């Protein structure tokens, strides 16, 4: 029961990789920023769609002349309602809608791309910390072993059964381990703070987390490439908006006015009647005839920008394919490294056990013992690191196949 109470804080505060990713999705400021941008683009689409419908304006004015005209009232006030409709815009409005829809589409892909990039960064920090923690544990075990031997050797030295050189060597090895432990603790703390920044909250301890091992995931195009495609399409739509200025722009407006007057003019004591209400219908036709090539140059600028994005798309598509191939090789290498590290650890533990017995019996000196301890410590840390490297290899494989990493965690 006592041990359960001691372990309770760890059980309560240990964070799984999946829980960290899920929390970061709603709390990471970069992700939230991309989400807000996407919502902004959605509102922009609705705004442009509303422009297809007629407009209604209400207005009023008040007018007063200090020196009134003999036949016009000195003070006039009016209210009006105006109904307007663009009969034809040369495709300007429909292409603007297409442009903004592609901008919105690009922002949603950018949002997803940011989420997946943050997921990958969290995964890499998570397993790097786990590897460093394994190295720390191995170094602490080695330090404890050296400490036991140091205390034993000091007793021998006090009894004149060992030299000061024997004690000094063990003391140096112990001090070196203590420094290495503190250095690892700092590295872990630095990475933990980096992880907390990405996740958006403080983290106490990390739980064990592993990925499903699938080497045949179906490849999807990366969201950042999809975002570039949508942005390119929005530029092409923008060029079509420019073309619309060379077509007729036809608009119809119907304005209804109500008028009121103060100090109406009169002639021969007869009030000159003024207009009380009026309805005005107006149709306008406009199209661009000549502009010194301004619109043509603007369209060419947009076309070149679209071509530049096309080159980026081709490059990043090739890069994704390359990274997919490398990810498979990385998985293969990581598996071989686990096998090799396991053999090295087994050999190191066996050798240390034998040499420790010989050292305690005085058959070998402390140099041999310390070399064996160092080899075993490194082998133990390397083995744990190789296991974590395999998890990162699979994370990279899923990432470059366009997958959401949290869906492939085996938790």
C-alpha cells in the first residue's frame, strides 16, 4: 500500500503521447492562429456570395442655404431608398467567389499542415526525452555502482590494502558520472520546456507510448502541397477577375426620394410648389477601353506568381516521394539497430557481471572494471534509444504519407 501511494503522483500526472497531441490541437497558439485564419476566409466566401444579390440602401440628408434663392427653398430635408443590382459584371463576381473559395481551401489545408507538423515535433521531443531519461537512469545506476566501489576502496585504503591511485581513479569516475547526470537533467529540462511550449501546458512525467507498426500505409498528398495547389488556383481566378474589367459592366438602380421643406419660396404671395416625392431609375454601362497596358501587366504578374507556385508544388511532390522512401529505410535501419543494441547490452551485462566478481576478488584492476561499467552503461542507453528511434521512424513514415499521427498511436 505504501508503494502504491508513492507511485500515485506518477500514475495521475503521467502524460501519454496521444493526450499531448490532442491537447495541443486546441491550445497551441500557432494552430489556433491557423484555425482563426481559416474561419476568416470562410467569412470572406460568404461575403463575396452575398454580392450576387441586389443591394438596398437607405439614406437621408439635410440642406440649408444662408442666402436662399428666390425660387428655391432655403432648407430641404429628404429621405430615400435605393435598390441596386449588377446585371452583368463580365464574370467578375463569380470569379471572385471562386478565388475566395480557393483561398479558404488553402487556409484549411494550411491549418491541417500546421497541426501535423506540430504533432511530429511533439513526437520527436517526446521520444528524445524518453531516450535521455533512459540514459539518465543508466548513468545513475553506474554512478551508484561506482559509489559502492569507491566506499569499499576507501575502506581498503584506510586499512593499507589499496593505494591512493585506486581511490583517485574511482573518485574521478564518480565525479564524472555526477557531472554527466546533471548535464542529462539539463538536456531533459530544456526539451521538456520545448515540449510544454508546443503542447500548451506544464508536463510532469511522460507515459509509455508506441505506434502501430504498418509498413504499407496508403500515401496521401501532404496538406502543405494541397494548400499550394489551392493558392495557385486562387491566383488563376484573380487573373480572370482582371479580365472581367475589359467586359461591359451593367448596373441598374432604382431610387425613391421623399422631400420636405422649410421656408418655401413664394411669388406674389403664392407659394411655389416643390417636389414631394420622386422615383429615379438609372442604368449604367461601363467598360475599359484603354489603360496603357496596366491590367495586362497586372495579369502577367499574377500568372508568373502562379507559375512560381507550380514549381514549388513539383519540388515538394518530389521531396515527399523521397522522404517516403527514406522513411522506409529508416524503419529498416532502426530495427537492425535494436537487434544489434540488444546483443551489445546482453554482452555488456554479462561482461560486467564477470568483471565485477573478478574486481572484487582483486583479479583485475579498477581500469578494467570502469571500462566494463562504461560499456554496459552505454549499451543500456543505446538499446533504449534504439527502441525510441524506431517509434520516431514510424512517425516520420506516417507523416510523409499524409497521415494524422495520433490515429496511428497504439494506446
